[in-house]
C-alpha cells in the first residue's frame, strides 16, 4: 500500500473516532482541575459559565483548602482531607460554589448527568449519618430537608461502601439510585449519576458498570431559592458537612442523560475498534 493511501485511511478513521467522541449534548459546567499548584483560589470551569464565583476552599472562613496532587484523569487533581481538627483549628477541605445569581448554569430543570473521578483515602462509617459527598447542589435555605437538585455521595451499608445518586423531589421524597459495586479505599473510580426525565430512569455508573431504577417522583425542583453547589461536601443549611476524604478530579455537568459512549469513561466505540483494526491491518500489510 502506498504511503499516501495509508495516511488517507488513518486520517479518515481518526475523523470518525473524533466525531464520535465529540457528539454529546451540551455541557453546563466542566471543572478539569488542570490549574495545578501555581493557581490561586480560583478553579476554572472550562465552559466559562461558573468561573467567577467558584473558588477552591474557604480558608478565610476556617476551612482548609484542598491541596493539589497528581491527577486521576488529567495532570492534576485536588486532595480533600476529612479530619476532626487541624492544629490551626481548621476543620476540613472542600470547594464551594457560587451565589444564586450565577447558579442558573448548573441548576437542572429536566434530564441531567453529573460525573466525577475519585479516589478515597478512607471509607465512610456505617449509616446515613456518615455519608460523604462528592458533589452536591441543594438549597442552602437553613433547613436540612430543603430541595436537593442532585448529588453523588458515598454510603456504607452492611460493611460495604457504595456510590449513590441522590436528589430531593418536590413531593418531599428522596429519589435515590445506588450502585451494586462495592468500593475500596485507594482505588481510582469514575462515577456518574444520570436522570432521563422522559422515562424516569436514573442510573449510577461506577467505571463501566451501571445500575438503574425508575423514579416515581421527578428528582428535579426549580424551587431552590438559595442554591449552593459544592465539591467534596454538602451545604443544605448555613453550615457544611459530610466532607469527602480523598482525591477528586474532572467534575462535569451535562443537561441530558448521557449514553455510555458519551461519558468521560465511554465503552469502546465501533469507530475506535475500527481505528485499531485499521492500524493493525496497515502494520500487517507493511510486514508482508
């Protein structure tokens, strides 16, 4: 096969793969955690929708900032510590969100997918009172049972820790989907929580494994008067709680229930398989 023909074949295959990878719905917010140690308090949302009010930690308010560390997906990530107390009196580390005026970009009124990469230093204790939140968007109205748009949390039950997608419905119920994959400390995981408002199906992903349920009540509410988005904690009242303990990387919010091929950890696509096969064929022909 001539060199020009080989290049044409590979180029066409690459176009197919890249087109497939790019064909997902609108991203509302995407924090890639690529700033690294040289950055200040600001954590950039690559969409530009929430950058102005999204800061790393609240050191001025007595909370310790999360620290930069090696990335799970990219070059860098943030390490969150959940300790009872620090020598300087600080409590825990987390990233807080933005005020209500700028929250509209992350508020979901229909279908959604929320994604993140994690690695837990320690596992939460047994029960709901010990849950730890990876991401959370709820109404900071001063009451715990306020409206909850969406969250991904870790909960331990019967000695095993699982990821959950949790929301609050307008009727007062708590629509929740729980993964069947038991998680361990010190292991990198990809997590995603999605909801399809046309079917009522909610799905929790752990790497390439998914568990789905059908919600009888929609987990979406537009009644959030004082919404607060957090990474590494929750803020359903005037205080923060349920702090994550470990590394978090690449948090993305989309305005639809993504298919597996559209996730940040997609299944091998036909196009990708085609590319691999095409390159293998070219190598084989070269050897003949």
